[in-house]
């Protein structure tokens, strides 16, 4: 029995799960069958839909319009496998676990055993943490419950109308985005079982998958020094940094070690993101027939690709990827490429804020207002407005601090070259 849920199995009678093929037709529950699972007081609210066919009740347009008690009755039918609800219904529907005796079904007994068997494999760092194990079971159990309401058992012989397959999990992942991680974990566990219908697809290493894309694009095997440099950077230098730190040595012209710089590790997702844009760059270089590495050739291809990109995220990652490659190229070939000339940093178009309130645009407006003698915002007949305006003008003209201005004495005034005080 599950360690998470307070299953209330004692209040239920014997469970009769009717599998597909056992009866010529599936029928509604009788009153005596219904009262094994629900209170007799709610039977009167269920009776109006007994005249409806089971085929009609599984239609989303009808199901979601039913009152709560009648909807619960339809879920009870699905629990007993009298009907199979569409995936479009079961995943958005919230289920109260304690209203159904799930632990008494072979499908959920098998799930408990499956989870206990593969939890240490899926979460090796938390294998001894029982609280974490119980918490992570809940979303996975919700997914199994949804699939059961849809008529899918985890394997053959567990009294379900259908058996879960890889195509079912793929279809469910497209419909239920909040269950995708649980569906993935469930697929991994079932794929390890010999009697499961889930296909155990071989995992292709990330670098092999990326290399196949280079082959398909026609840029590997490499044909020019340009392509060789990009390939070596992506699959040799940068790939080494995935989950493993490396060091870069810097030497002077005579070969003496100047200093050693440690490079931190990068994630596999970061590697794939960087290498994707390196591949774009290599494809464009091949199409333009570039062979020699020079500032002009790099800048030409960079400018063309950058101008074709629309999303800011794509532009940022492309710029970062090329900068990584150029820094590595300068360090390994002792070349003198000017990165800022090849790919200049973007200029800010909007005003840059300084602090919480003030910005350059607001400062410009303030200065224009202070310089305008006719501004209606300042009434110089009011003594404090008169003083404040001149204090601000003095700070702007002399770059003095506020406390230096307010503490000025009258004899501190002097005449400048234009006879102004």
C-alpha cells in the first residue's frame, strides 16, 4: 500500500473491474454497486444520467458540463474500467485519491513495486531519503491514475482495457504539459521491464547526435582550415569542458609559461546551445566558399547571419558562441584578431537608469527645466523655489557636492571670464 496516501480501503467492498471482452456491453452501475463506493444519499443526483449512454458520457463537451456528483460517477465508471475516458479529459481533471481504493487494484500494486525498484536508479543521491521518495511519488502516481482512467494499465494482466505503449506516452506528453516529466520517468521505468510494451530506445551520446547534424549539413568531414578550426573547437576543446574543468596555459614569445587559467565546467545543454550556432556559422562559411580565416571573412559571415536573426536570445547566443571560438583561436594560434572590430558590442538605444529613480533622460529634462527662466514649474517669488533652483544650477556648473553648495558664504562668489557671478 502506498506510503503517501491515507487510502481508505476498509470502507469499500469487493472491487469488480470489468475488462474489455468480458462482457458484450458495458453498463451503468446498479444502486447496490454504487453504494459500495459512495454514499446512498448521492444516488438521487446520479439517476438523471443513467439514461445516457456510456459513449455520450466520455465526450469532453458533455463531461465538463456535468455537476460534481455526476462527474464523480463517470470517474467511478472509469476506475472500474466500465469506460475509458479520453486523454483530453483525464489529465486536466483533478482527482481525490482517497475517494477510490487504488491500492487494491493490481495495476497500482505493480506501480508501487516498480517505483520502489527503480527509485534508487533514478535518484541515486536521494535513495536513502524516505521523505524525498514519498514526495516524488505523488506526481508520478497522479500520472498513473490519469492513465488508468483512460483505460491504460502499466502492462498486460493488470485488468486494464488497454496497455500503455510508447505512442500512448508520446500522445499524453503533447496533451498534458504538467505531466511530461512524470511521463518521461514512467517510460524509463517501464522500458527496463521485459514484459512492458514500452520501447527501450538506445541513448545516443550528445556529441554523436550533433556530429550527425554536421555530416547531414555537409560540413564534416572538414575541407578547409576554417571548418577544421570550428570543428576542433566544438568537439575537442569545448566538449572537454562538459562536467570537467580544464586549464589554459599562456606562454610568452620564448615559450615560457606566464600563467595558467582554469576554465570552469559547462553543462551539456550549454554545450549543445553553443555548438548549434557554431554549426550555423560553419554552414554559412561553406556556402560562401570561405577557406582562409581573416577578420574580414569572419566579420562578413557574422554580420550576414546576425542580420537574419530576429530573436534577441538567438542573437545573444550567436555572439557568445563566436566570441568563445575567437578567444580560443587567438590563444591557440597566437593570431591577433580584434574581436571588438569583428563583432562590435551593441549600443544601447534606451536611456540607462542610474539608481532607482533617476535616468539620463530625466536628468536632461531637469537641466532644461532649470535653465528655462520662463518655466511654470518654478515660482521664483517663493523664496525656497528661488534658492533651490540656484543651488541646482551651481551644482551643475561647478560639479560641487550638495553640502558644499548649501554651506557657501556670500563672499564665496567670484566673477568668471564672462563677468557672471
